């Protein structure tokens, strides 16, 4: 099988988007999950003609006819049943949030009143009919959709859900994901490495990035042993929806993983993408539907493939609609190999409101210290070798980056 | 006390930034928290001369002198102790991630080799000395800072932390926050309102927005009763670092909160800001250090004040450094009142890489349905009334918005 392009790889990956179903949950716990139903208004919004200033409610016609003084017949707070006036020169002292009495149509705020001995006198000359009232149904009508399905539940969506009395929400189920690290050179974080060992770390990055989507991925480690590798993969194929592997997919003698995947019946959909970093990326599918993302072990490669392929697949599987993000290259850049290059960039916004991407090159795909100073990958087109300052290309902002 | 400007209000709020100390936690749990210490490399990074391709390790001088065939004297995987050659025509079959033997200096990948009967023959003419090696200490030196303090812990930081063997991280402690809703017109989410009641919802939005910072705020509700209000506020002043109130701070007869705050010894630092929405915003401080953010009850007002003041204060208290975000106004806009206007906008990126902010006006500060279709507030300068398409202003992107 020959190397695929990034475009082909994306197409193959996105052909495998899958609906994992829905589940109900208490609305407060749904933050960050994907809404799987439309939320409708249970009543008009606002549900009544809502007073928006503290002051008095009057009939405008009375003021228009020259009446500036109104007898206060009662005080109505938010939540109270409206107090009705029976006379043109009467008014109701009324609070923000209260329901406008049907016998009144205009509210005058305290700042424009003089109140003495139960009489409110208007101290301004201009009053507009219907002022300081947020009329019933002005924002939304009863049964109108207020929150559309297929959005990540945000604080504002939580608010709207509370307001319409929907304390349970239908959300998309999340795929069960396992992250497998492999290689005898990898030790645990709290262990002391020999001069030739390193600590496991890719698995933690992947797990952390998935937390943004509320996925709690499992992590397992397998040693460089053909039989154990096969058994563990066999087990994972029964228990998870997605297997993410990091490392063990290049041509090395001790890379048991591609063979184990094959033995377990995982069909290779591609191996190697015409890109840097992340060329040895392997992607496959078991006939029971389990997907296998086997990323190259270099940290920058894993991180790039995670964003460019897995998270894209995940978002589309969950029906999350995101727009592609673009930025202006802020410095000339040359890349000669016949590979699509994912350039690490720092993002800034200039005083024109334009997103600028400044290249920050590291020492290759093993240099994850370099990632720390950057915010995104800029995807440079394969057909070009020279990229000029001012040109606009797609960027892939890092998961949970909090630049602004 | 007269109304303050937005600029003055910001100054007063930021004069109250406070350090809540630090605490240690297991590194994996620190995602989203603020790192309070520099993380240093425990060893050089990479810790050894790291092979970056599967293939053979040779002495370049041998190839340079015309030798194309090398006898494989052993196979070295990642994690293995290096195998040393003793002769110019020898090589070590070597895997990605392995430590380069000190007797070799160049790696040739499988793709450029022909291996037969234990002899590897190079099939290309150009080999560069030191190729396919990521040299020790190239990225970072031992004891060099790899992650600086005062950053939100991201997946990449988690990775770096794991790599240098730091399984406990010192992070900033979070302030204890209570969110108080008030007003007899407010009922619970699962209750059925009378025609003049509405459900509590602001408190949930605030709580959800704080979750982004890993703060689990408490929520309490107090009825419209002067004595209960006083008692509850008294209690909260003993138990929390910050009290956020939503509603009950306008001039209304039933707004017991400003009085209760005063009685409890909370000093008013300002009341009313020259802004829309959110004019009645009240901010104060108890002499025990507790801060009180009393937001106006209209949902859009609460949401704006939360982003513009509280979250800004919180980020600075936690030492989170964020850059201001700017966008181009995408449509002419007029706003005449002598107030600083926070315009609700939708964000897009044009094909020039420029952030465009398109105004989406709702029906005032009670219309929170409108917030759902927007991504940010654009802060329009007080001194101006006309704002022209193409002008660039600061924006405040909504918490947990996932536009791109």
C-alpha cells in the first residue's frame, strides 16, 4: 500500500464517523457534552410583559394628556400578581422583573420621579409609550426552539435550559477510548530511568486532550512482546470503541503492533501519510467497528495526528460543527521535502484584527519542549515549497489552549 | 457616590486581586489549574543521542571513504544498552528511540538499505554525517526550565511534566466562591411557575463559567426578606472568599441586598457603572478581605459583568496571563446613550485571516436567547457614538465558546 496524502487520509478517517447514540443527564452535568435534542421554550420568553426598571407603571394616555402626578395605589414586586389601576391618575409602584399590570402600558423609572406623600410626580418632559417594558414573547414564542441540537453545551445553554425548566438533557454518548503505550524503553513517571530509558508521556497528553470532550480514556501499557501485544489488543477490541496507540508503528524489528493488529483482524485502511510530522501514522478498522488510530511515537507526531485526524473524527462523530480556522503566515518559510508540513506557530492578533501565525521551529518531531511555546499547527499545502509572509493558511489550534 | 466608568470600575476591581496561595496535586489532576512553580528538566532533553529512524548506525567516515556494505553485529531496540562496533565495516541494526552507540555517528534508514545475510548495503549515494539523530541536550539542558510558572496546565504541559518525572505539581489555590440568587419571583428549575414567576438560571451560568477555571462554586438562594438576607450574607462572609450575587441591586423597594451588605460591614467600592448592559453592578469588600460582586439580575447584564470584571479579576488573581483579543467590526453601528456599550457579536474569520465581529442585537439585557447566537461582547468606546465597519475594538469571548 502506498503512502496517502493528508487529504486522502482525512477522507478515509472521516468515512468512519460513527454515531454512538444518546443518553439523558441532569442539565448541570451536561456542560461540555453535545446536545442531542432541540430545547424548546415552555412559555413565551419573556413569559409576561416584564418591567425592566424600578419606578411606577402608568397609562401613557394620562401623561400625554398633561397629567404629571400619580397616586401610588400599591407596590408590586417581581413575582407578585399585578395590581390594576382603576383611574387615569393612579399608578403602581413597581419593581424590575415584575409583570406589568394590564391597565398600564408605560414605566417611568425612579430617577425621573419625585415621590412624596404617596404621590409620584414625573420630573421629565419626554416619556415614550411602552418604555422600560420587555414585552411577552418578544424574544421567543412558546414551543419555539431556543437551543438547537448538535452544539456543545455552554454556560449560556445551561442557563436557557434552566429557564425553560428542562432539568434533563439528551446528549450524545461518548465513544469508549483506550490509549495504549508500548515499548520497553518507557518507564513510569515516578520511576528513575536508566541512561537509555524515557518516561511515558504521550498517553497523558492524549488523555488530557480528550478530557475537553468529557471523555475519560483508559490507559494501558504493553511491553515489547509479540504474544502479550496480541492478547492485549484482542481484549481492547472487545471492550472499547476506539484504540489509540502511540508508538510502535514504524518499520522497527521490535514493532509488534502492526502484526498484532493484523492477526487480530484489524484491517489496515492506510499506513503512512505524506506529511511531517507523523508520516508513519497507521489507521485501521476491525470488522466489529472498532477503530484503531496508531500514531507514531514521537510526541510532536502524536500531538499533530491527534488534532488533525482523531479530534476531527471525534467532533464529526459527535455532530459538533466547528468552522475551519485560518491565520496569516507572519514570516517567509521554506519547506522542500515532498510532504505536507504542519508548522508549529505562535498566534497573535495585530491592530487590524488579523490573526498572525509566527513560525517557531523546533528540533523535529521529538522536540516536544518546542510545542510549549506554540499555539497551533499551520497546515502548509503540499504543492508548494515556498510560503510567503502574508499568505493565509488553515491552522489547527491546540486543544485547551487559552491564548485569549 | 456617582457612577464610575468601565475603566474606573476595572481599576477598582483589579486593585483587589489577591493571592490565595498554592497547593500540591498529582500532575494528571492539574489539567486546567495554574502552575505555581517552574518545571525543570531532570536530565538533558533528549537524555541521550536519540535515533530517529529505524535502520543502521554506522561511522560516517567509513561511508565517506567508499564503504557501502556493513556487517550487522547486533540489533539494538529503544531502551537497550548501546552495542558498540569495533570495526569500520560494522554496523548496528537500530530502532527509533534507541540510544546511538558512541562508536557510531550516523543513521541510515531501512528505506535506503538492502539487507541480506547479515550485511546491510546502502542503496543511495548521499548520506549526511549525523543524520537521523536527535542529539542529547539539543532541546533542553538538565536543570533548564521547561515549563514556566503561571500558565494554565494544558495537555502539552502534562506531557512535559510526565517526561521529566514530576508527578506532583504546585498549583495556585482557587478562591472559595458562593453564588447567591435572590428574589421571591424565582423558582427552581423543576418547578412549574405561576404566570408571574420565572426559574432561577443566572446562578447556573455563573457556576458553569467558573468550572472552566476548576472552581466548584456553591449556590444558595435567599428570599426577599431583610433579616434572612442579612443572616445569609453574614454567614457567607465567614465561609467564602468571594460572594457573587445576581439580582437585587437596583433601586427597588424589595432589594434588601445593598442594605444587608452595608449592615454586615461590606464597604461599597462602587455602585453603577457607565455601561450597558450591567449599569447597576455593585462591588464591595469586607474588611476580612471577602469580595462581593453584586451583578444586576438581567441575564445579559450578569453575563457581561461576569466576563468583564469577575473573570478578569480571577485570572489576574491566579496569575493567568492572557492577551486582549481584538476584532474588526463588520457592520456600521450607532449607539447614542452616554454609556459604554458591550455589543453582542458573532465572530468569523475572513479569507485574509482577519477576525470579523458581526453585531447581533437582541431585545435588551433580559434577552438571553440572543446570547446563544453570539460568541463575544465587543467593547465600544464611551467617547464615540458611531462605529464604522472595519474599525477594530476589543472583544471579550464567551467562556467555553468553541467556535473553532
